[in-house]
C-alpha cells in the first residue's frame, strides 16, 4: 500500500473501533453518540486523504454553549462524537463509574469525558470546572488538561459550591495528548494562530510551596516532590518559595492564591494527588463525622479546587506517580495563560508516559487479544 492508503485504513479503523466502544459504553460513560460521525469522517478523508481524525466528546451540561462546540467542529479533522456523562449533580466523585486506570471510584464531575478517552472512544473532551471538575479527573486518570477560565472561557450561568462559594464554571479540555489540548483550547478561546510563544525573557515569577508546608496523603513533602520541575524551569522562571499551609481548605486556598497574585506572582506550581486513592475528595462524605472528613481530606486535592474560582488558566501535567500531577495556576489574562500553557510544554518532558499506557487504554486491545472463543468444537 502507499502512504495515502495506509492513512485511510488507519483512520477508518480508528473510527470503527471508537464507534463500537461508544455503543458498548452507551448509558454508562456515554449519554449519546453521533452516528453521523461516520459520514463526516468519509467527507473529511475524501477531501484530504492525509487528514488525521480527532474525535471529541462534550460534557452533558448546558454550561457549554453550542457556539463553542461549533468552533471545534469547524476545525479540519475534528469530529463531534459523543455527549459525555457527568457525575450526578456535579458531585466530586461519580459513583456510577470506575476509573479505568486506578480501579477506584471515578473522580467527577467530568467523569465520562476521561473514561471515554481512556477507552479509546475520543481523543479530546470539552468539560466544565467549578471546583476542580476538569483538573482533578484529568490527574486521576493520567491525562493532560487545560482549564481556560483565565482566557475567557466560561460557562453560561452562575453556580454555588457545596461550601457556599458563588462561581461561574470555567471551560476546559482534556486529552491523552498535550498538543491536542493546546490546539483545542486555542480554537475555543480564539487565540490568534494558536501561538503560545516562549517564556524566555518574560521575567516570570512562580510560587511553589516551601518545604514542610504541605504533606501529601502518601506521606511525602510536596516541595521535595517538585525538585525535578524546579530544576527544569529555574533557568527561565524565578522560583519563589511560600508557605502553603492549610491549602487543602478551599477558602484558604483561594485567599492564598489571591495574596500571591497581588504580590506580583505570575503563576503558582504545585504537585497534587494521589487523587482519590488514599482518600476520596467529596464534600458529601465530609459531612459524616470525623471519619468522613478524614477520607475527604486525604483526597490529594489542593489548589485545583480553587483554580477556577480565582479566574485562572490552569494546566495539569500527569507525573510518573499514579493519580498525581503537576498543577500550574496562571494569573487571569491571556498573556499569563499563554505562559502557563507554554510552561506545561517544558514540564511534560520530565514525565514520559510508558508505552503500555497507550497500548492498554488509548489504542485498546486488538481483536486477537480479547480472548473470545470461536464456535469450533476444538475451541470450546
């Protein structure tokens, strides 16, 4: 076969597998899947046989406008495939779904979008974030995410959190590919040419927790776990160590971020998690005595619960530890958002994903790996 024929076969095989899996996950992580995507793929590949298909899902919420979905659909090769399940009432966990990576209850509320990416149904999910609903599910499943509230991407109406904070949801994207995250958020936010630029010569000041101020649920010091990141970026970014005590409390996390940004800090960097492994970060559980509060407080969720509420651009980069990731919180504004996204490019190189992650989850099993028996007598 020639290169064009190879690509056509590859793209249609990918689409076929994705549609079959979407059908299998209907009424689970998939609310609805568009059968029209097959015809749209044929049109796309007929016009350009070298095109790559990018399948995306949209969270099942009225907070995401049709105009935003339309922007992504109009990009060459981007196909609207599924409406993705969200946790009931936007809860921080989704008791209906299991995290395919960890085997634990799925983190919410953008739960279906992450599950559908790991299962090879989609490449991208568009979702909303109130108190970590994009950032936390991404970390829990080893995916990249960008929440674009600081770039002007926000929902259609205000909400009130379980701890009585009024907010407007931010809109973000999740993917197994950081370049796809950047491209999608650029399209959605109308960043001209989707050019993120360089952080060199920008005199960026980034705050990190000082040693001893945050102890993670796995018993490790947050600052020490950031050593590789700090060493990687310290040539381009001025690192400022600050006291991050009590940032597990969202009200305190918000005030901490606001104080730092008022001190001419451009961005804040933390390492968070393991998400919903040692504990389960859900306010419903926290209402039930000390046991519930202990479970909630050991969820590994810190500034990610506050990022949207301070109108930031926030980026998550999965680390090499299960359920953990780097969180970059950029100050409100397009320039700060661009810098946070560009900084994510430098940091992601520190944590390459094992090939097995893609073979097992994103690409899925080959048919011969599924273990089906044939109807031949000798196979029964």
